[in-house]
């Protein structure tokens, strides 16, 4: 493992290094009793020594090169890289660019497959010693969402979008840092990963996603990950049952013409939660009790949600959900309802006037008094049908984005599903 670092004069146990001008600077293995070459002891000494205690013996290698002006550059021209992060006019030749090669890892780290522990140790070392955060240009907009790394986190996880990210956060707690790959407002079915998203996946110990072409770009990136990265297609979880895609789902159907919206059935979320808990426990056995307790608490919440929705949606005068988004088939079937979608998942899949008229007639025949629109799709189609049959309109959430970002702070999967249930109960005139 190689980690780039920067040093000037410092006193840390383990080695020494010679500067490019021939002045040997105290570094690893030498105590800095006095200034060297007019310098004071470097502030990086303490965090480097702490890093050495974690990583074991190490040696330093030179990674520096000169620019046209003879100054040391960590990478590329003067306009980029580490020198770009320095105050204006700061000379790059006052820095020594080097890498740390880990020769030996402590037995407690090597004894189990815990790459995450090494990564966390590396993060702690890097945060105390490097200026590499400024090496990126900042020109590329990040698609990495909801990163929640803490000092206590022992596992780094990527999740393809909000419902999966939420499950991982609830089960992993502080022991897991989870990064969502789908930005708020971007259609999950059309997600295209950029370089930062791919890097987040490469840096993860575990990647959870929905397969079967739900997000083809995520699956392509998964196939390119290192062999020691655990990847889990949660649609293959025991207990997850895929429904046939409705005809109006269109191009967003999964392989085998299946419906991807499993997360809108709390019982399917329980099945995926069980799988996530098992995978996290295997990846970090030391946190097994924490993961089990969090899993049990989560399952209790989801079970209570299922019972609440069952009570809310019992004895409904209207049993047809007319919606602008063909995303609610799992919710409808779980609670004895039917879905009549005006359009598919994509806003581009809008019906022609004849189809729209047919939907309006079907809704009127079913006694529909409320037409539901989904928060990320235009409401004009719902309003057109509602106007045609003299109905009102209301909102349903397909929960494809973090509701703390789209709705209000403190909202989560459970609270939004509860709200969906109340709105449906009112619109369908349930007892």
C-alpha cells in the first residue's frame, strides 16, 4: 500500500530522508533537538508518528519531480497538484514529496479480513499529514451524496440510492459510513456515474445495489471493482419477490420484465434489511451485536409501519390508485389495491390523447375521487385526468430521494410511507 505524504523538518520514529538540496532532515527515527537548516520542528511529526504506530514499520520513497522552473512538483505543472493548494508565492521546493510503503501490518489487523480498518487508519494518517484534498480541480460536480463517515466507522459502504442508503444507515449506525450514489433530483433509472462516484465505490468495503438493469451504469462499475470488494445485489435477497412490470412501466422495466419498485412494500424492505445485516456482520464480525440490535429495531419499525398501512387501507370505498407514476404496484398489491398509471416512470412516457381519455374513463368507472401525482414528475397529467372526471389531486412519494433533502429535516422512509398511507386513506375513502 502506498500513501503519498509531505514532510519538511520533523521528528518521528522510523526513518530519515534527504532533501533535494542535500540537507538531511530529521524524520523517522531521529529526535529533532534543534532547528535544522534554520527550520522549526514540523507540525506533521505527531500525526505521522501516530500513523506509524498503527501501520507498523515503513520506509519512504521519493515521488517528487521538478517543473520547468526547477521547483519540486508533486504532480503535473505548477497550476495543479499540491502546489496549487499552497498560499500564493509559497515555494514548492520547501516540501519533500514522498510515499509510505507499509512493510508490516500489526497482527491484530491482519488476523481477519478487515481492509476497512486499514482504510480508516489511513484516513486518520492522511487527515493529519496531507494536503491532497486540494489536488482535485473541483471542476467536476460530485454525484456522491450523503457521506456519513465518522471516526468510529469501521466499514465504508456505497449504496445505489436512498432506500438502500437508509437501510444501511439504520443497521450500520456509527460503525458504518455510507455514501449514496444518486444525487437528489436525478432520476435514479437514468443515473450515469462520474469519476467521483466510481472512486467512492472503489474506496468502499461493501457496495449494495439493485441489479437486473435497474441502474446499468452502477452494475458496470460493480463489475470493475477489485475482488476484495463485497458487492451485493439486494434484488437477489432471500424473501424479495419481484412482481411483473405493469404494461405502462415501459422502458424502465427490469430484466425479465419485472417491476423494480420493491422498496414501496415494507415487507420487502425487511427482507433486504436482513441481507444487509448479514453482509455487514460478515464484513465486520466485531460489530455483530451492534448490527443485530439495529436490525431488530429497524425490523420492528418496518413491521409497525406495515401494520399501520394495513389498518389505514382497510375497507376502502375506492380500491384503484390513479397515479401519474407507475411506481406503486408493490404498495397496491400489498394492501389489496390496484394501480392505474397515467404514464410510466419516465416523464417522457406520456400517453397520447386517446390513452389519456381511456384512463379517465377507467378512473371514473372505478369511482375515483382523487388522482395522485408523484413529486418528481409533472402534475399536469394528473390534473388533466382529475379535471376530466371531477376529482381532486394529491401527492404520493415514490421515495427515490432522501426526504430530508426533498421534504423536511427529520423525515425518513417510515415517516414518508406513513404520510403516503394517510393520503391514500383519505383519497380512497377508507374506513
